[in-house]
C-alpha cells in the first residue's frame, strides 16, 4: 500500500494530504451493479467481513465481534487518508516540508440498517453515535503522536460521501488543522485581552437577540451564526464553557442527541440537501486549550463552493441567518 504524505505549501500556511490509495474507494453512492442487481453495502448488518475488524461496537452482549447484532460500529477506514502505523518523520531542511502520513482514520457506522440520512435515526441511536465519538476521542488522545482529532460527516455525494449508508468519520492527526488552529488562536487572544471566552459572549448575545436561535435545551443552544457561510447553517454549542467534547456528561449527550436530530429533521423539512457536519474540539497538546469552546457545525450544501470562494477564501450566503433561523424555528415536525 502506498504511504500517505503530509505536504506543506511553501508559501501559505496550508497542509495537503497526498493519499493515492483513496482513489480506490467505491464510486460515490453506487447501489447497483452494471447488471442491474443490487450491490451489497459493506456497512449493512451481515456484511461485517467487508470492513476491517471493529475497534468499538455497541451490540447485543451475546453477539461476537464483527457479526450482526450491533447498533453502532466503529472500524478503521479501508482506504485511509492517513495510516496509524509508523512514526512521524521530521520536516526536510528545505522550502518543501513534508511529514509521513501517519494518523488514525476511522469510520463510525451509525446504523445496521441501510439508512441514507441521519435524520431517519431514532434519538437513542444518535445518542449511541455521539457516545462512540466520545469513547474514541478518549482512547485516541492517549497516543502522544496526535495533536488534534477531527470528527466529521459527509452526507450525500455532493457533500463528499462515497457510500450512502449513514456514517461519519474520525481522523487523528499529527498536526493541528489550519481551521482549528486559527479559531483556537483567536479565542486565546480574546481571552488574554478580556479574561473571557468569545464564544460564551456570543451565546449571551444570541440569547439576548433571539432572532438567530433555532432551538434550545437546558445545556445547549442551536443557532444560525451571525456570519453563516452557508444557507441554513446551524451550530450546536454548550451553554457552559467546555473545551473538549470528550468531557460531555451522559445527560448532556442525551440533550445533544435531541438537538442534533431536531436540527437535521428541520433542515430536511426545508431544504433536504446534502450536508456536512464537523465537531470542533480543542487541540490536544496546547498549553491554553482550556480557552477553547467545543461545538458542532452543521453545514448544508445548498450552494456550491466555486471560483470566488476558492480565490478569496470568502463565502457568499444567499439566505440571511435571521431568516434561516425563523424558517427552521417555525417548521412543524
């Protein structure tokens, strides 16, 4: 198997993963063979042999590993962007900096049934998915090679999914991705100047304004952010300051499952578009990581990222977040 490589752009602060094995993934959302017969889905119950052996599963205690009887199953990605074996090589002494493509790339299979949307899952099933996230974060952060762990979902081929069966992914990395690093540094800078969390201040502002709030529970607020990049973008954020998702309590997991399911169902009732979501949690080894405030960003893929966005790094959003929140809030489920 070809080894992945992390390469740093010599001009801007941007890393690229060169992962040629990823080209062998199944064609996006193909469900039938050329002969017209249904093609087996490797994520469905009964097809456990089509994936690498599970690293975590919530299952019937009487069912052996890698057999049916599970509710949520976590397996190594068969076509990883980064591979967990090996050590991190030091950068070369030149303008071209590269690291070995070492990391942990896992797939969280969210249901034994062939569901296409997470909004179809029961609240308890979503809670199990979130619990699997927490458990894998706790385990993987013990590996001192990792500086950050990303959890994300691609739902729909336009959002990057290569299989339609509901699933999300985890990627433990030896670097801190630029998006997380910039966000964390901004929060640290704000805290150093004001001795307060910028996201906590944002939540206070959203609650006093009210126009962008979609839903709320005892522990969480769901809102369309003031500078939303995409139409109907929703953030789910804990009200109490908390830097790391893996510290979330069981009762908070239940609330978050409710909030996530409600958000996805409301989105499906209005736009029913492909979507991504990303769980933002603090970098693992930074001295001031407590200044971070974890949250989950739901990003519907209604509008496409095109030349302007790629050239400028800016976004054009055709639906004001105040209008989006109002429509989402008033939708009858």
